[in-house]
C-alpha cells in the first residue's frame, strides 16, 4: 500500500475515484491521507494527467464527495472511476511531525546506531499507521507511535526507532 512516487515528482497521490454520487457528475473519492477533510480543502486536483478545478468537496463518512469542472454527468464521472487523484504538493504545508508517505518509503531505519532495514511500506490501520521495515533478517512491523518511533529525519534519510524484545 505504499502509494508512492519518486520524491522529485511535484504531484502527490492523495486518493482514488471509488465511484460516482448522484447524477450531476459528483465523484466519490477514497482519500489516502489522514482525514477526508484534508483532501476536501484543495482548489485543484489532477486526474489522468489533467488538472481539474474543484467546484465543491465535502467529507462524507470515510470518503470525499467532489465535483470537478467539466465533469457534469454521471457518465463523465463513471469514466474516471478507478483513477488516481493527485495534488500539487508544492503548495501543501503539513503540520509539524507529519510527512507524506512517499517521503518516508526508502529511508533507513535505525534502532540506536544499528541499521535494521529500510522502510518498505506504511500500512494505515484504524488506531495508527504501521511501518513495514525490510532488513537482512526479514520483515518487521513497527507501530508508528512515539513509544517506538523516536525521530524522523527526512533530510538525513533516517528513521530512528526504539524496539522492544520481540519486534
């Protein structure tokens, strides 16, 4: 589930068109972010290599209902089903301590000074994310909570963790 591109790409995967809503071309978007409200706050999104102006967007349960300029019928909306939704990440300021998954995947993971592997994937679970780390001794799953994840240094290419016995 590592919804990642290369870090040099200015576009960020942020969700997927899950289906349509109503008859006027509204889309049901499955968000790939912390909350549907975050996704509902953008003025422009990209689908199939094209920018679209967002006419309206609102959270609806775990989804976002979104109306885009030029998508005015259920048939036009249906053609977008399954498409990946992108935003231009250059205008996004994340809160302190928050990171895009694509920036985390590939970082070295250290327990103290010992390298235990590379972050391979980030699983989104109801309580918290889980880091999937691949190393020489196999795969580990580390809850992405302050008890275990002590530091994330994107510029240094490192995630520092404190493991307990059995991890």
